[in-house]
């Protein structure tokens, strides 16, 4: 068991019963939520294709430039 796991368990044991129920409910929802890896990967590849078509195959762009562009599009 990792140090983090042990710390979480220790803190959980200190909670009041109602708080324990809320934490357990939250964890239950988190565990039940499945991540669509295949769909996510398709979106990543589509984004890569879009970027390559916009910049060309040999061009590279920095992360900060991408973030700046996304911020401009959102505002």
C-alpha cells in the first residue's frame, strides 16, 4: 500500500458517519464512470489531422502557442 493510500484511509477513518457516506458515494460514482478511450483517441487523431492540415506536415508548434490560440477562440 502506498503512502498516499494509507493517508487517505487514515483520514477517512476520522470522518463522521455522514461524511463517510458522502465520500463513499463520490468514490462509487467515480469508479462506475468509464472512460471512452477509443472515442478519446479518435478525437485526438482528428485534432492532430486538423493541426497538420493547417500547419503542414513539417511544422511544429509549441504548447503555449496552442493554448494562446484556444484562449483567443474562446473569448
